[in-house]
C-alpha cells in the first residue's frame, strides 16, 4: 500500500507540480487549497505525512499545525516563501518536523520527506505516566484523568524527556542538550521558563505536584 501524503497549498500550480512528482515516486496524494479544508481532511483521514504551506486563506498554516498537534504526531513539513529565523523557529516550536523554503528543488523535498518518514518509522511508540498524567508519543497527546492537556512541541518534548527519566534528577544542561535542537550558548534559563509553562498547564490546573525542583541541580518528576 502506498504512503498517503496531504498537500495543503493555496498555489494550485505548485500543489499540482508536487502532486505529480510524489505520484511518480509512488505516493498517494490528496490536496487542499485552504487551511480550513486542509485541517478537515487531516482530522478526517490518516495520512503518513503532511506538506503544509504557512500563508493560507481561511486559516494560517501555523494555526492548522497547532490544531493537528492536539491529536496527532503525523510528520509535518512546512512549505513557505518566508526564510527568517523567527518564522522557522516558530514553525518548529509549534510542532513542525521540518521546514523548507520556496523555491526549492524537488529532489531536496523528496529527500526531506524520506527522512521524516524514516525517523517516524524508527521511533517506537511509548505511553508514559506519572501521578495520573499520561503521555502518548504515537498520538502526541497528554491527558490527566481523561482531560486533554494542550502543549506546544517544545513543552511536549520537555515533558517526554522528564517522564522518560522519572525518579531521576535531570540537570538543566542535560535538558538543553536533549530537548533543544538549536544552540542556546549555555543559557539554561530557557529550561526554567519552559518548566514554568508546564507547571502552569499541569500542576496549577490540576492541583498536583508533578515537576519538582532540586536546587542547584535540575528537575525531577515523581509519582505522588
């Protein structure tokens, strides 16, 4: 069975060109020309990968991505004419797996698609828990007593790493090295900021003590 790819791109000529190239490579392709339709398709069917333009009518690509990430960990590659660092960081933090700037060579896009699909295939599914909280890597969801917890990709990755090391104190430097994929030049304050974000969405909302601070060392998740 061929792998299914959803293209959400408002420039129909570009979408058609990508569709022809992907079909030639053996992929099954579905297209949408606005953000709202693309989101509806993404939620209604299971796709192996999504190519998502940032500048879309009806709903922006960033908003589509945020909504997809509430329920799915499907690989998403952003397609956009923007090339500033802040746009790339925003896309990656919102849950994109990769980012390619127009105009691009189709060979590069195909290589990025193969890489994204290979990484997903190699990554085993996990369900991690602590104090009633459940994190499911295959669904990319976090719940507490069946209530959904909406996290950004960075928050999800940070929580995932802490849960994988439940009961162990993890230093800020170790968290930077394993959770952040771009250089913060030793500035571990960003870890503290994101821990506060997690506490605000989990500890404070559900009145639990999930993430503990070990002064001068780092953080640890314990079962209460």
